[in-house]
C-alpha cells in the first residue's frame, strides 16, 4: 500500500471487512475526499476507532524539555527514539524557560541556577575527559566521550532541550494529543498544539476534534487534592531502590496450568485443580520443558503473561528515562521532586569532583524548594537527572524476563543495572524455581 496517504490506507483496510475486492482495487477507488467522508461517518460518527489504527504517522519532535519527553512517552502504544544523554554532549545554552517562572519573582533564581548547572556540566565534561584519558590511555576517543557523557549527564536538569522521534497510529495519537492539551504545564499544551497542527496535514479527519478533556483535567486535579489532604504530612518510610509490593503467590501453579491449557480441551479451573494435586517434580518438569531451550534472541512463551508482579521503584531520573520505555509495563509516575535525594557517580568522586557535584545538587534543591512554594509543577524543570523519583511498575513474567536480561547487561548504565539486579533478587527470594530461568548479568 505504498504511495497512499495514511487516511486512505486506513479506509482501504477498513473496507476489506465488507468488500470481496482485493486491496489494490479498493484503494484505487479512493481519494482524500472519499476517505474523509468515510472517517466522518464511521470513525467519528459511529465510533469505529480501530480503523484509525491503520493510519500511522512518524513525528520528529525537536527542542522540547527532557521533562516533556517523559510525558509524551507515557503513551504505551507508540515507538520512540530519543536523543541520548549517554552519547551526546548537550548545549549549555539550550534549556526550557517556563513562561510562568520568567514572569514571576523566581526568574532570576531559575536562570542563575540552570546556568550554573549547565556551565558546570560543560566544564566537568572537559575535566572528566582528561581524567578518563589518563585512566584508560589505550581507549579510543569515542569510547572516552561516551563514558564521559554517561557520567556528567547526572548534572543535566530536566529543562535541557532534546529531540524525540515518535511513530504512532492515529487512534493513539488522538489520545496523546488530548493528554498534552489537558496537561497542567504550558510546555505540554504547546507541544500538543504543534503536534496537532503537524498531524492535521496528514490525517485531517482522524484527529481534528482533539481538545482539552474535561474529565481528564478535572479528575486528575481532584485526585491530586485528595492525595495532598490524606498524605501531605507523611514521610516516606521506605528508601529501597526496588520493592516487590504485589505478586502472584500461586505463580507456579498458574504457569503450569496456562502451559497445559493450550493443548487441552478442558476449562482452566479444572486443569488448575489437577495441577494443584501434582507433586512438585511434575510441575518442575513442565516448567523446565517450556523454558530450558530459550536461546539468546528468543522470547519465552506467551503463557508467562498470565503471571504478574508490581514493583515500587525509586530510581534516579537519568535511569528512569531508560526503563520508562518498556511499554508493555503498566506505569504510574510520581512528579519529580528533590525529596528522595540523588545519586553520585563513583567516577566523579574518584576524579575529585564530588564537592562541585554536590554544590550543583544543593543549588538545584534550594531553587526547587523556593519556586515550588508558588509554582510546584514548573519547579520540576530545575532538578538534575541525578535526583531520584518513584514509579510504580506492573508487568507480567514474560516482560520481566526481558527487562532483567536487557537492563542487567554490562553495556547498560549502572543505575538501571542495579534496579534489574534488585528485581531479580526479589523474584529469586519469592519464587526461586522461576528465577533460575531468568537471564541476569551481575558481572
């Protein structure tokens, strides 16, 4: 279906459900006007939104804050590639300046703090490059640069401007735009408007009615008030990186049941009762047969998706940027704050720059606390990636296999490697039989 607009493709695919004609003949009878009328009637008028999933767009989004990328990437059914903080040096002049802060009494505090942090980031890059050249004299220039970027990125405030590529279908883009237009931060609303304007040129019918959503806006606002009312005076009692807060205690029986179900004619409950009466060795054999042949590039059987785990994770923002992109995971994110402290790279301490790093963190904290008294949401922009945030992540066992394998690998960043290790250890403690099949790299 090459050479056709996304809206025409969507109509052509939709018509195949009623038309016996081949796709190319259906498409040949369509044009932009006929496609528009079809979408107006069926997608918008009758709510057949799944048709819009066949209209796929790729959007290049430039010069937005790191904070904004996390809002955009909170949409599960899309693909993203983001400018890396680990392999690219960021421009110290380019960071987002919220209008509400610039027009407030906090303007000087915000600009001076961000300038100090960004200047320190640039200065430390040069100094850490020299440190690594002495420490690794045989390393290539690109390797040294990447290693240096990986360390100094902890300093970058989430106001830093970055780029993002996104591929998404029109149905999910519609909801993504609505979320942006309804977001309390002005930058997100502006991004929503610009994405809508760009997308209207490609899918003029499918997203033209996107606007502020009263349900979403008012509901989230009221839920935030209730949370503050009930929890505002409480202090966090748990500072662990990973806490397994919920899991299927009957996971092994559920997995064995699901594995047998596919090849049976019996109902689930009947099979499960048979499984529960099996001896442990019988269950181990069935699980072993389903997982022992896993190769380097294999994904385990989908039956593992019937087992679920929920983790409460405290992680620095830099590493959060990586684990958030696991879109098969259900995530609930807390707002960014300085309350949970920050991570300090060991290499910065080894190189003798701990005091300078701490000075940046304390300046950011002071600015955040000052600005947040009146502009709590805008104050987030000043916080560096080193500070930690909380995220609740629910995933199935199949995705857990993938996350632990990928994020524990030695090529990964140490912050999320530690998270992967702790996730693995939590599973190993509760369900050692299943954990032994999970590939984890603790080297």
